[in-house]
C-alpha cells in the first residue's frame, strides 16, 4: 500500500507555518513536510493548530520525533512514539 499524503490546503498551510516556526532549513523542509503529512494521513492524525500554538518543547518533540520515528515506506509511526499534538481518539 502506498503512503498517503492527502492533506487539505488548509492543513498544508498550517504545516508550512509549523516548519517555519521550527526553523527548519530549506533543504530539509520538503522532507519534514512529507513526514508530518504522512504521519497525519497514515494512522496518527495531528492537531496542526495545537502544534503551531504549542510550547517550543512540544513543537520540537513532535516535529523531531516524527522525523525520527516515521516509517517512510508506510507513513506510520514506529517504536511506540506518540506526538503530543496527536488528535485524541473518539
């Protein structure tokens, strides 16, 4: 099964703002954008507004943690990593 990247235009704008706030370099931005999008669309929906407004520590935890724990073949998170700004189930 192929990794899904079907975020909405609004979600794309929030992801871009998140990565700008994170201070990611231009050469890593596309990869980080794809990591957040894949995470969101393949099993761990994220609250992008909450992430954008989160503390610096939570922002770092989620963006860096997703980058470290995303399986780029499936888009799923591994090693039981859970972003702090993951949407709550139910």
